[in-house]
C-alpha cells in the first residue's frame, strides 16, 4: 500500500500513511492484517481503526507464512535495492524507492 522511508514510524505516522493509501485506492471498506508492532497497537492506531470502522486482524507472532507476500517484497527490496546502494540522505533513499 505504501513504502515509507524513515528510521522510526509512530502510530500517528502509520495512521497518516494508511489514510493516504486508502484515499489513493478509493477503499470504502477494508480489513487490515498486521503484526503486533507497537506502532500498530498504539492508542492512535486503535482510534484510527475505530473511527474508520476498519476490521483489524493480528497475525501470529513470528509467523512469516501469514505475511508471505509482504515478507517476500521486503526481502527483495532489501536484497535488490537497499543492500546494493550507499545512501547519503533519506531524500536519496526516497528518490530511489519512488522512481
């Protein structure tokens, strides 16, 4: 839905990014599956979920089978892009990722 470049992503930032993804895709109803990372279980995200009537399903801890597509994408991004470059700034990473 989105590739976010940063060294830390808060619940508020996650909610903002999800709003953008929902708007870009014109979603009217959705279910989100995620791990139980602190940014996705914060009070900000719980309020976002309730305000938008989003169904949320948490995957089992350390179960990459349940998130196979995402794990595969992250592995390819890391191996084929991030590990092959030297970055001098976040802007440099953003330019590479988004172009």
